[in-house]
C-alpha cells in the first residue's frame, strides 16, 4: 500500500510494510484517514501516500538518497497502517 519504493525499501510489497509496522509505533504520526461516501470499495490511497511523501520531505529532507536509516521506517509504516485500517489494507 504505502510505497515501499518511496521509503527506499525497493519494489512495493505489502508484506514489507506489514512486517515493519508490527515493530513500529502507530501513534508516531497521524496520517489522514480516507473518508468516502457510498461503497466501502470506492476509495484511493493516493492521498495517504502523498501525505507520507510530504511528511518525509518536510522532516527528513530529500528522499532521493533513499537512506532508510535516517528516518523511523517502522513508525511511519505503523502510522500509515493505522490510517488505512478501516479498509483492511
């Protein structure tokens, strides 16, 4: 779900994010929740993913160097998972 490529973890894989989130603090940062009207299946994670991008840029600088050791990957993954839990990502 969250772009693991964005976080410097390689190709996007849900299992990597799930594994990291288990070791993180889900209350580290509050990412937005996706609220939709109508069908529960009518939603997009692009806004949450963009929020992660902006968070990384603001707090950890240029993400192009992809140095995952410079920011708390586990906590960010856990916070992201919490923000989209209602959709069972």
